[in-house]
């Protein structure tokens, strides 16, 4: 840590009653404990909103909710629960940004995909527009967008599918007969980059695209960010609403990895290892530590022992869920929590640490 602390005193929310809790800044802190013990309440309903509402953190600082990219006004208003109260916050001036990365779906429209969300598709379209065939045809990056007229298939307006209205039955989505699901017109599809059309690129997995776009810096940074959070298997053109909650959360995390960070940011992340393999969990832990090394603070809710044992600090809530929870049973390094006799996580942590 950096020796500074964020201390929240007198927290009342759900089953948390009069709790004082501290977060050491410049660390990876994991909140763990039984289901219903108050982990999500503390992270998502207390910490983020409380920082945004205190007068000590207003104009110069911001709270960002990665909730819905296409509808920025549709924030999770339930986070600002009127039944949540905090008596005092110390150290809020040490935090410049608060980023809550939850598992809510990103957008509701099928036109957005992982590379449009991260901005990598702009660089890909620019790369195609610089090819000799594209220049000869007077094509611009806009011709390689499926959201704008010019190079897209106008029969389906770049969606690759058409909706057939059924009078007494649900609408049916069928492949566009004009472009056959390719989204673009024949002229646009005839422009090839390393033997691939723009439609072929959208069908690539993130891992494949990292190899194809080696040397294309702006595109590669976004693609490598997606790959680093364990999303190398998803297709570039996969609609964002089709992603699972865990996948959507990792896309949001990848978007933060592509940003230049000045440090002093507070990342609040709810169960980021959902659906990840053993290898990907280790990769994710390395990303968390990289964010911390840049001067940021990462607070996660986790049950995964690999994350907990590799944390700098652990807050163990309990002893039970519901009315039996809401108390801090142990706090400290993983080794200190493992030796705490009343901690519900201690027995599992001792085994993970081989103590």
C-alpha cells in the first residue's frame, strides 16, 4: 500500500449496522464471506455511492458506473439506496476516480460488439480504408462501418439479418438474403486485409485477431486487453447483449485497461472470476496487481481462494448470511485472516496457503 487509508464510519445498510471499515489505498483488497453476509451491500451500495455523495469529492472527482454503454442515462439508480447511511468518510480526497464494474449487460441493441465498445474497431476500419483497393474506390473508414450508409448492406441496414413480422406469433429473425449475413455490400467485401474481408474480421476470435493485427497499435491494444482478461475466445462481431454477465464485466474491465491511468483510481469489482479457468484466474490476478502498481486501489468481492490468497488485504464478513451477517470477522493480510479463529473463511484460506 501507499500508507493512506479510506475509512468509512457508521455504515447502516441492509444487515450492516453501525459498521466502521477501512480500505488501505494502493492495495488489492478482497471482500469475502458467506452468501448474504453483506459483501455486495458494502461494495456496491455503500462505498461507491457514499464517495459520490460526500462534499469532499465533487468537482475534481468522478464516479463512473460501467452499466450500459449505449444508454448512459440508464444507470443503476438502486445503488443510491435511501436506506443506506454513512456517518463519516475519511480519506476521500485521496481517490480521484471510482469505477464500479458490475455484471450488468452492456446495452440492449445488437449493433455494438466488444471491439466497438473498446474503440478498436475504429482502428480496424481505418486500416482497411488505407489499403490500395479501398483508396482506388474512394473508400473512407465510414464505408467499413455496419452502422452507417455507404458500405453496409442497405437491405438489412448492416445487421446481417432481417426481422419477419408474424401476425399472431413472435417475430422471426432470418439471415439477410442479400448479403447472406455478411452485413456489407459486395464492393466493401472485395477489399481484403491479409486475405480477409471486413466481415471475415468480425468472425475472428479475439485471439486470432491479435495475430492478424500485429503492428496495428491502436487496434492491438484493445484486442490484447480483451485477451488478457480471458476473452480470447469471443468473436469480434459478437453482439454485446449476447454476452454473459461475467463476460460483460470483463469487457468493461478491458476497456479500463486501455485507458491511460494517472493513478489514485478506486476499482470496485463484483466476483470477476465467474466462469474463468484456473489459468485465466491467475491472469486476472496479475492484471489487478498491475493496476495497483500504477497507484490504483482494487477492491473485489470474491470466493475464489486463488484471488483471496494473492490479495494484499482481506475483509472477511460474517459470521452468517442475512440477519446473522454484516460484521467484520477478520481483517488483514491473507495469513492474518487465516489465523483468525472466528473467521468463516479461515479454514479454507489455511488450506490454500498450506498453513
